[in-house]
């Protein structure tokens, strides 16, 4: 596991843009130092046009690369066309698992599965507005928490830029640890774009 993923707190901040044609995030530690980035890669011209002229963001294919402070890839996440699922792999291409939105009434939930499809845990929204999430392992123990932060009136009204504070428990092991961090990006891509 990369040293990057051994941290207990991550602040994931989406870059502010009035017209967002590509997903970009910065990742900070608890002291505010930038420790990584997330960049959308491999975006087709059709997807750029669809993002500019429509509200179809959640249906578009998306590939994100999470990079450490040196710019080295740590995780790669991919959401295919018209799916509410994001697969997660290490930078070397080995699969870690996936995060899939469950279709249900009430508070939002996402299933976290390993690379073979076995259930590892679940992400549960703590309220109807789906701003704060708790991440549980298969035994029901909380392994992480993600809380959406207020970024100011102008950012909240005129952009889709969100900020999440992700806190991981020290006993959370991989692949669940990596998948919990990736879950925050999956939530933002699947639920919060064009919110």
C-alpha cells in the first residue's frame, strides 16, 4: 500500500469552475498541505460536448486518476456509460473492487465490493440530503466517515465544487481503506454533479 493511503484524514476539494468540462480535485492533509490530486483522464470529445450543453454528467463515462504529491498515480477509478458503479484499481492495473449505488427509497447507499464481487462493506448517507456518509465494513463496524463541507455562498450557488473531509479509522485495512477514499469520489461523480 502506498504511503499516501496510510493517512487517517484527507480533505478532498473539487476545483471551482463555472463551466466544468473535466473533473479535477485537490487533496489536502489535516494541516492544509496539498498531498495529491485527482484528474479526469481519457475524456472523449462527445463527453465534453455533453457536459457543456446538458445535465447528463452522471450518465457519462468517467475515468479518474488519484495521484500523490509527486504526481505518481495511486488509484484509478472508472465509471462506464449509464452506470452508477465505479470500479477501482491500483496504479499498476490490479483491481481492488468497486462502489455501486443501490437503487432504493430513502437515504442513499452504496455497496463496496472486492475485485471478485464479494461484499466488503457499505456507504450510508446519514441524512436525506446525502451530505455526510458513514462507511462500514461487512461486520457493521464504521471504518470511515465523509462529511461535506460548506465552501461559501458563491461556490455553492454558482459551481458544482464540493469539499469532503474523509476520516479513516486506523484499523481499516486495504482494500477497504482505498475503496473508502474512492467512495467519496464515486459519490461526487454519481450523485453530486449538476446537483
